[in-house]
C-alpha cells in the first residue's frame, strides 16, 4: 500500500513571516492525518520553516537544486546546502523550470541522480503541453520524460523517488485533467516503470497528480485507483484550502 503524498509547491511566494504563519496554521491539523504532507518552499524560507515545523509530521521540501556538489554556479543551490536546512524532498523538472529556465531531460536526470546520491527524495515532474495533448502525444511524451529522467538509475535507488504527473496545460490555469484521464496516464507511467524495473519496484513508487488541484476537486482526483496524492501549487498557499485537500 502506497501512502498518499500531498506536496505543496509554494513557487515564488511567501516571505519568512508569511511562511511561518502558514506553517503554524497547518501543523496541528496535519498532525491528525495519515497522509504524508510536504511543503516545498523557496530557498529563502527553508531555515525558518524547518524551525517552525519542529515536532510536526510535515516534511520540508525545496523546489530545485543543482547537480554539482559545489563550484562557480552563481545563483545555484547544492543538495548539501538543502540538507543543511533539514530538507528531505526536492521537486525536480517542474514544467515552469523546463519552460522558463531551460531545464532539459539531461539536467533533470543529473539532478535526480545527485538528489538520490545525497539522500534527498526527488519529486520528479513529467507532463505534456496542450499542443502535445491535442496531437495525441501525451503517452509518448510522459514515457520519454520518465525514461530520460531515470537513465542509469538503479532499481534500489528508483524505489525512493516520487513521481508527479502534471499536464502543463493544467498548471495554474484552473483547468484539470479529468480524474479518469489523469488516472489513465498515471497507470501508464506505472507500466513504463514496470517495463524498466519490474512489477515489485513499480508498485512501490508513488505517482501524484498535479494541475489545479483544489478543495473542490481533491476527493474525486485522490479517489482514483492509481493516483497516490497531489502536487498542489496555488491552493497550497491558503491554510484552509490546503487542509481541505490534505483531508480529502
Ligand atoms: C504546481 O505548481 O506543480 C501546480 C500543479 O500548480 P497549480 O496547483 O497552481 O496548478
């Protein structure tokens, strides 16, 4: 049985005061749930959020990292630097990074490898554009992105990752894939994992759905057989809305 993982992706939102106030509102309520909750915060608030999370069952995540250990990479952050702040999870290959910051399948693969080597849990994002969906390339795209991201990653390592299927046209747009459709793509991704790593391993890896998940659609999405939780953007910024998703 895979435990659902609900991860909030705060994107470029929340100063320290905002972040700490939000954590205070979430902490007590999340303590009552059995799902795994992760908050993926901007780098600037990681330290304070970690302190505010003390004694809580909420895990800390980041939204990106570099694949090198250190070096002349102005503006970048390494896995060890994330670990300094008590980070356990890191989003890798989010479509906004692929779209605006030239993230490629190759850099995604390097980042996933480094995260695993350093003991961080990658939340690996894959998903198609609207154009790709309309030309019926969804399955081909998610297969390619998944396999390229996992190139040269061993079975024992891959069992630690979390995958997120995020159709790009559904992110921040208010549009969602129909729950059945999202479930079908996710079960296909599991087939791809099964082909590469075998059934046992493919059954271990949680696969989330992401794309305009909110309180109003969370139950329907999360009740799908193959969907193991959600990666939540906009709706993770308000405690009441996020808690309603966590309590789907
Ligand atoms: C995301 O940031 O991964 C996301 C799915 O955003 P939203 O929920 O706002 O669509």
